[in-house]
């Protein structure tokens, strides 16, 4: 059977673009369909603008410590300038993404694709039907908004990047990555910021020391917390939004932001017509090769419900192309994936938590806390925290957890060593670079505590 294309990708985000570009590089007749803008969540409304806004908010911290180094700073912040500069950078990246596909011979359709079978899609605006030997679904995810009265009065991270002006106050609903990162941004830019979360502590799933340290850092920044509480309803009250909480409290805020998770973007894609199975949450189940239950249909990135991380989507997309068109079957090893939370202070981790590692056998735990050197001349009290989890007696490094400046940079480099099965003894052989924060990772003398036979000693 002949097809219009060898490979058709639905979605122009990081995973889809990498897959399309690599497939075209290998000589496959490749098409990519994107209904909005090239770049997907990460470039347009996620990682990239988020990190730029975090950078902007961190100048507040620099100005705070500047007098201790002899500087007198008189600074003013202009929100429209930040938004305009962010837009310019995103436009540049969007062009680069498109060029990456077209420059290798791929074709981009600015349209919405709906599957009509296991080897075909229909372009809704154009009306054409395209056929392909293989189809890759890389449509990412979308912000989830709880179904409560007045929900249309709130915003999500999508709209937060393009507000016409900063609100005088904001309530952020959620306790995960997005919530704490945007709390960092808004508080750093002078907005009275409150987090409301149904749980009893932010960043569920991270080490307790990281969760507690980040909360303390955000409190020092002025962020307020309301725990074990949910929002029942929103109502317009003049220029503000009146929020009704589950504890019967009613309070006004300048804006309300939902940071209540994301859902796979699979609705209306025609997956049922192609026979593609879905998980109960709408995500697409795939095997280790990113193949769905239909042999001709693959899926990568957030739409699969696996770890929602851009680098994973990129690697998954690349490996699909590698497998299908370069006769080199590849799959992503998900056993050692680092993650970062670009809050203030920054959080990053890779490998097992202490609790997880303790279930695998005897372990040693090394912990250090100290004031970052940049703060030692000032009154700032925020502390860096590092936790190294290893197999007992100088054994394999099982987990690394850092809170503090450049945490993500430190964990990224340590990930290389951990991927090579480095041991505590290997870390110890490294000569410390002084004065740095990272030297703490190679100068631990003895465990802070240990686990033996399943018990903490």
C-alpha cells in the first residue's frame, strides 16, 4: 500500500519536532501538523517563559543583598517590558523549531489533524485527508481547571505569561511545580502571593527536607500558605475576585491562578477511529518503544501520561525516528531521570529518595545545610540543603537531592556520574573546588545517619 508520507506527526512541540526532524534527516517523507504555534507547551507557555520570568523575579534577591557588598541600588520594574521581551524570544524559538523540520525536508501543515484510521488523518481547515505509514501523536497536555462555580474568573499558567498588568494580590491553587514556581515569580515581582493547597505540605513526592526548605524560603520571600483547604467557588467582587474556601472563609484577591495539574491533550483527536486505547485519565498508554496498541500509531511526551518533562519528550521522539527509520531500535531508560523546580530557593533531585532507597537494602545518608556564600554578608537566612543517599559503606550513589542556588545545574552534572553507577568512593576521589557549593558533595566525611536491616540508626 502506498502512503502520502512515511511519517506524520501530530503536534509541533519539543517531542514532535525532534521526531519529525530526525525522521526527515533519515530520509523519511515527513509531515508535521500543528494547529497553534510551533514549540508546544515548553517554548510557548511553559519552561522557557517560566524560566525567564523566574530570572526576572530573582533580581529582587540580588538587590536585597547588594548593600552588603557596598552597592546602592535604585531599581524599578516594568512588567510590559518583560512580557514584550519574552514574546520576542518565543517568536525566535518558534521560527527555529519550524526551520528545524523544514530545513531537513519535512512539511509543516498549520492545521488541526484528526485521525480517521490507523494510517490516516483529516486536516480540519484544509479538508484534505493525508495517509502515512506511521503516525506519531505528540499533542502534549493542557492545564486542568477544577469544575467549580466561577472557574472562568481564574487563570492558568497559560494566561499568566500575558497579563496586561500585575495584580495587587494573587491566590495560587495547588502545591506542585507550577504553583511554587509562579509563587516565586509573583512574590519576587512585588505581588502579595498566597498558595492554597489541599495537602499539608508543598511538593508531594520530594524529600521532606526539600519540601520544608522550599516552604521556608518562600515564606521568607513573603508567600503565605493555606493548607488542607480547597476552593469552593469564585465570584466577581468589584475589581477583585471573592474566593470561598472549604473552611467557610471568604476573601478577595486581585487574581486567582489554577495550578491544579495538567491532563493529556487527546480530546477530539479521533483516536477512537484509529482504535487507539486510552487510560482512564485520557492519556495514551504506550510500550517502552512509545508504540500504542495500534502498530502504526506511536505517542510521546506528556500525552502518554509518563513523566511530564520536555527532555524526555525530545528523547522519546528522537528514539521513535531512530527505531522506525534508522534501523536502530532505541527506548528511553526511565530509571534515572532528574527533575528541577525553578522556585526560590531552587530544588532539584535525581534517583531514589531516602525512604525509597531504604526499601532496597542498607544505605547511608549524608546531609549538609549551610548559608549560600552570597548571603553571608547579609541578613538573609535561607539555607542550602544537600542530601546524598548511597548504598552502605561507600557504595553506589542512589539519590541526590539539593535545595539552593543552581541546584538544577549541580544535579544535572551529578546525573552523568550516577548514570555511570558512581559510588560514594568515586565522589570522594574528586578533589574539591573551593569555595563552591558543589564541593560539599565530595567532602562528606561520615553519614549523618544510616539504615540497617530496615531501621534508621
